[in-house]
C-alpha cells in the first residue's frame, strides 16, 4: 500500500531503503542486500557511536554536528573499500523536480549517514552461479557465555535501579559484541528511566536498526517519539514496526491514528480499510474508515465501504453505520437511495417500533427533497428531544435544508425548536428565523428576532447593521441610530471582548452605516464627527499602501515560517529525523527557504535587511470604502457637508487625499465633482491659495467659458501673488479673450497702463463689437494719456474717446456708457463736455436688476439688503456734477443738484 511507504528526511527515503541494489566486488562476487538492517564493522565504530549517542542536547559535552558524521562515514568507507570509488555522475539521472533525490541517491545518502555512526548495511555473499555461500543463518549473532553473563548482570542492576553500575558493563558488552541489540536497548531503557528521552531514543534507534525485524524495538521508539511529540518519528517507527510484524493489527491502529492526528485522512482511511479486510466484522474500524474517506472528500469510497455491509444486516442493524451511510447519500445528493435505506430499516423494525431520531430527521430531509412535507409536520408534533448539542445540530441541519429548498415556514418552525433543544443558545437561530422572514417579505416580523439575537451576541456587526436597516424601513431612524451608537458605558462591554478583537462600535461598517443615518436625518455635525477621521485615515492608509512595492523577494519572517515544516534539527541526536510531514511542494519551498536564509546570514546584505524592514500594507479603518462604489457617495457627502459647515481646511484634506489615487477607484464624474467642490472652497474660504489648483483646473477644462474666468478672477483678486505664470500661459490660448482682459486688469491695478492697453487691444482684435472691451481700451488710453512721458497726449485722448463712443454705440446709448464718457471728460479736464453728458445721465432713469449669483451661492448667507436704485447711476453723476459746479463758483446750483439727487 502507498500508505505504508516510508518517508525519510534528507538524506534518505524509505522507498529507497526497500529497493536492494547489487554491487560487484573485486573477487567477482555480488553483495545482495537483504532486510536485516545494519551492522558495525568493529568495536571501535560501535564505541564511537555510543559516545555520540550519550551527548544529549544541552549537555556539558561538545555538541555533535554533521562534520562528525562525515568523518566517521569517511573512515568506515576507507576501511571497507581501500581503493577510491568512482564518483557519482549527477548528470546521469534526471530528477523529476529540483531538490528531489532519486531512489538510488536516497539509499546511498542514507547508507552514508549510517556509516557516520559506524553502521553499514548487512549483506550476504552469493556467487554468480546462484549457490549460497557462507555461514548458516543465525550463527553469527550467537553470544559467548561471557557476554551472556555480563548482560544478565546489567539486567539485574537495571531492575535494582543501579543505573550507574550497569552502564559501564553495557559499554563493555558493546565493545565485545558490537552488533548485539540487547545492550543498546538496555541502555535506552536506563536513560528513559532517568528522564533523558533523547539519549534513550538514540540507543533504541541503534538497536532497532541493528535488529530491524524486532517489532518490539520499533514499538518502544513509537512511545518515546510520542513523549517528545515528534509525529514524523512516530510515523516512521510505526511503518517500520508494521513491516517487522505485518500481522499486528494494533500497529495498524497506531499508524492510522497518527495519520488521523496529522489530518492525513486519505492514508488513515487506507490503513483502517486494511484492518477491515483482516476483520470484516469490526464495525468501529469500518465506521472510522468511512469517516476518514468522507473527510478526504472521497464519498464514493466511503459509500462502497458501508453499502454492502449495511445491506447484509437483516436483523441486528447497527444504527450508527446506517446513519453514516444515509448521511453520505445525502452529501452525494442521492436522496432516493437514502430514503430506501431508511424505509428498509423501518420494515425490519416493524410498525410498532420507531426509528432512531437521527434517522427520522434524515427521513424528513429526504421527503422534503421530493416535496412531501407530511413527515416534517409529524416530526414537529411527535418528537420530543432533550437538551444536547447533538440534537441541536440535528435540528439545525433540517432547518438549513428546508431553508435552502425554499420551505421557509417549516424552516422557521425548526429554527424555533432549537431554542428548546440547545444547551447554550448562541442566538444564531434567531438570526436565521429573521432571515427567513426577510426573504418572505415580512420584514417587520424579523425585527423582534434580531433584537433577541442581539441580546445573545452583542458584538455582532452584521446583526446590528441588518437590524438598523429594517428599522429605517419602518421609519424608526432614532432606534436605528441607538443600535449603532457607542454604548454609554463602553468599558463594561469592552471587558467581555477578546483582546485581539476591536469593539463593535469601532468597526468600519458600523461607522459608515451610522454616518448615513445621521446624514439622512440632517444631523450634519454628528455626521462629520462620526465619519471624518475614519475616512481621512482610510484615504491616507490606502495611498500609503499603493506605494508599497510588491517584489519577488520574501522577508526573513516568511522564509522562517516556511522552514517550520522541516522540523527541529538535532545534530547531536543519532536519529536525524524522518522526512517532515508535508507535501512535496511544501518541502521544496522549505528547503529553498532554508538555503536562502543561510545565504542571507552569510552575506549580511544591508539591502536584504532593509527589504525585510520595509513597511507592510496596513489595514484601513474602513476596508470597503474604496472597493465598494456605493461608499464613494459617502466621501462626496462628507465634502459637501464640510463645505456647508465652513470647515474648508478639513474638506480640502479629504479632496486632496481622494484625488491622489489617479484613474481609480473614483469615477470621472465623482472626481469632477470633487474638483468643483475644491474650486468652490477656494472661492468661499478667506485664504484662496489652498484651493487655487482646483480653480485653475476648472479654467483649463473650460478655457472659453466667461463664467469660469469670472470665477477665476474673483479668486485671484484676493490673492497677493496673482498667479502671473499661469495667466501668461493662458494668454496663448487661441481665440481666448478672458485671460487677456484679466491680465489688463492686473496691469491697471499696478498702474502699468501701457501694458494694460496692449492686452486690451489684443482682446479687441478678437471681439471688436464687445462693449466691455471697448470700455476697457478707452479707460486704459485715458489713464495712459495722463502720464508724463507720453508725447502725443492729444492723439491718445482722441483714440480713447473713439473707443468710448464705440461702446456707447454698441450699448444703444445706455446710461452706463454715457456716465463713462462723462467721467472720462471730467478726468482729462474737459469739464464743459463732462457737464453735458452728466446731465444726459440725470435725465435717464434705470430700473434695478437682480445681481447674478453662482449656483453654490444660493444656499450661502443672505447678503445685506440693497437700497432701491442700486443700478441707477444718477446719484454718482449728480455728485460729480456738483463738484464741477462748486469748482466753477455756482454754489447754489451745486447745492440744488445734491438736494435733488443725493438726499435720502
């Protein structure tokens, strides 16, 4: 069987030990390897092996390492083969995978290890003609009377607990008879009684290899291995013992239990099946074998093992086997066969007797699959169960099956039954009843069961979120908020929460759900207090995690974790351990990790150390914030709310962190809205500089939009730096007028009228019929004409009034255009002409028009109420006209103008 194949740690494998190989010597004879184990060449080798075996871990003596083994192996090979042996050609054998030895190589390496202790494989000489030569079997190991006497004395001293006196005698026996296993076995027993288990293992191991057909020695090693919890050694020894005594069923039980403990269910099942073949009536072994096949996902093999045996039972039915067989049928979705087995068992019992409860439960499941619910009704009415975990699990299985089949009413009745059956009700049945009500559309009835579940499992996040959602649907938002809010005395609940588990009120899902409830209720400040810090920390951590480079190099911690499957290496132990219990792929990874760790330790590379210390990815407070698209709206709502509450700095923090992700995870529409909010904050905030980048982005996206440039100019007009470089680049946009006008305004503010005139004229070339541009050019030329360095002032003034009259023509003699001409005449000193146009302004009356606002300014604080006539320029014209009259000496006329137009 494959389960009995021996697996040995490097440098050997058990399969290689079983295959004999033949080697030709100088005499032309062959050595045929048998199953008689190993033997010492002479007493010197045996004495050295004893000295090595007595060096226990942590002892005062020098530590034995692999170099000692190699030296002894070389000495033994030199004695056995004086001439140099040919080197092994590694290229002659192709290995199936890297790091895996062939069977011949494994056997050779194992022999070399045993040679390290002075042991060599026993071989019997035979001639080429096939005739056996040499001594009769068994004569060589006959002990001399002296050895028998010394062994008896040592045994007597051992029984009298005089260990110190017995050990020298046994050493002497080893020197006289190095291949006698009794002396090594007795030394192992002495050290076992002294509590030195590792020394005991060393000596018993030597004894077992000298006499491998003695199953008692391997059994003794099994007990010692289990004492030190060395599962690999125990498995190795069990397999050896089974080879030594194939008829011992107890060893098969031990081997199967070891595989079962190691969760190797397939091999455990095979060995249990061997026991069943030896004793077909052994029900325990048959049931366990079927369970092992079931746990290894081999349902068909488990059914084959039970089906014929159960069908053969006509009178005395083993209910445990029948229950297991029916469970396997159900797991294989073969409900008809399961039902036939139950009906057959019921016929055997007769109508006067009832089936066991577990079979009745499985009958309910089978009938439910074919649509017959009568058995479920009978079970609910007639069956009365005691409180036990087994009964609760049985009822839960029925209820879960009915729920999966869509029989929600019956499923709820069975879930409710768990409350009367369970020893310790954990509240999960209430959750499942509520789930059934929710699927049926009766959400209101699910709420009481969720409250009951919450009493049992207070730290359940899913229950709280589900209950809060149902309460919101029932217009009970306040109750939903109280379910998700932090308790008044969190210390009391924190005491019952495990140390590694954070309190439920700190869970990210809870905080997001609570924040949504606050937002929908209009509690903006509570909304911000709940979700602002978690979202900010999440965005910060997610941004940092994206910078963590994923490389192929593994950290030392990961490599050390991989090497754990190799087990603890004990170089001072004679037994170096068998092959670790792991898959070939895991062993290959472990060996590679071990070599890499040794290489790193030898090189002491600083780059590797830095790589190991690199910051690992952190878990954010809100893990599903970016992956779930629905939660992106929560980020937008938070930014809007912070802007509304005038917490501009906090809002910009969220926007900046959210836009650092690039193309993902936010959609283009969401990113556009975030940038618009950033621009709005720059417009509203006292300091526009933190949000100026978003204003600039809006202008770049809409370079021909007058409203965008008007927005830009209002923001930059409050900034001292004015962002001249960006405006200089924006002026190069073809057919784009606003940046040229804004540049002219900025030059006008710093009284560089010549540069301002240049920019205005460039705008005039693009839009000559724009009245505002004509006004700007005229005003700029007027200001330029007042300079001292200008030579042709009159020509400049004439050109200025040409543009002002053009503005008047385009504006159809509007009051504003007339006032601008009058103000220009007044400014250059042509007061007579100024009076004419001021009087034209006074003769016109203009109605008030609403001042345009940006969309986000509608919800802002209301501006101060403007007085009537805020669009009429007659007051300004009257005031300027009274100044002219006053300067000319017409004081009465000036007083009358002020009284008529400027009094309130």
